[in-house]
């Protein structure tokens, strides 16, 4: 009788052992136990929308400086990391709304914000960006919030375009607990705060720029300079696209598909902590004027 019981249990034990080995294998591939790792789809080069459905809602003006739209996944298991996107000079969130569905459909909450006025300074945009980050932490506890209890508030990142990029460079040095920074055609020439220089940045940072962007708006070596100023040991990546200018950053494929691929792989690696994506932070095969990186995991 005992022998028969053991024989019946052996297949079950084999399944359990196989499951444990599978989990160990995933962790061995570079997915730490405290990271947000989604095994429903494999890491790779993605520039279009991902496998998850998404929805959006509008944040009230009373809780955010100029109003904001929150894009979030509806069928990916929480918790979620989060990014706040800050607009360029004279721009509104309509200019870059394609980034919201892109990241939400890949399991990352994206908040597209408006500044109080379209003419706000870099420094003002940085303060407003930080206000929106604070507001999203409160969303995690607000009754009635679609994201109540679903955000990992230790995994928030900042991104921005032009003056919004300069604001992101300031936040990267000043906002406590920020996980990542990402800029598109960043501008800091009119910034007063010296933290826009990158010298005090201590978090993983990815910078995009266009080789045809040679104006005061985002050219004259602004992104290059910040990349060089980020201290030794900090993960960073700089991709200058050979064939685009200042106004080609409204979505993951507007400049070229490699921008979306790199942006997603970077946020998956450093915002979610899923280092299985780090292998996709490679130099694109086409449309490269400059590509540099440092301290990227193998």
C-alpha cells in the first residue's frame, strides 16, 4: 500500500520539482526576485504596442498642475511601475500621446502631463513634473482610483521632450527615489538650476537626440553634454539619430523604430528591474550618428 502511494505521488513531485527548476531558471537569466517580471511574453525588440489591453483616465487639475492623462494596463498583473512624461516648450500632451498606449500595453503606466502654460520655464516644468509624481503616489491610496493599490511607488521614472527633457534632468538629481530618467531632444540652455547639467544625476538615464537638431531648442551639444557629465558608474545610454530633428519624438516610431525599442528595453531593465531586457540595449544597425553607453548589464 505504501509503495503504491509513493508511486502515485512521484508524478506530482516531478511536476512540482520541474516548476521549481523553471522558476530558478528564470531568476538565473537575470530577473531578481524583487523586480517586476512578466513571463507572458518574451523580452525582445518591440516598437509597437504590446500584448496588454489598456485604458486611460484624466487626472483633475486640482491634483496636477496642468492636468494629466493616465494610461494603464488592464489585464497585466500588478504591481506596475510608472513614468511621467513632461511636454516641450509650447507643446501639450497631445503631441506625444502615442507613448501612453505604447508603455501601458507593455505593462508600464504612462502619465502624459500638461504644464500650467505652454511657455513655462525648464525649472518650472521640473517642479510640476515632481508634483505629478507626488500626485501619482497618492493615486495608489485614493479611494476610487483605478490604480489603487496597484502601483509600485518605488519604481517611478521621469521622461520629457525638449524643455521637458531638461526638467527630467533636474528631477533625476532632485526627486528622491526616482528610478530612471529619459529625455528626447533635451534642452537645458535656459535652465537656472545647475542640476540640469547631469553632474548630480545618480540614476540610470537614457538620452535621445537628432543629428539634424542643431538649434537652440535641442542642439548645440545639450544632450551630449549631459551624457558626459553623468558621473562614472551610473548606467547611461545616448542615441543620436542620424536623420531626424527636434520635432520627431511624438511616439515610439516617429524618429525610427529603434527609439521605441531602446526606450522600452531601458525601462524594462532599470525601471522594472527585469535585467533580461538588457541584452536589447544594443547599437541600432541603421540611422546612427552617435551611440554610446556605459554600465549596462550584460
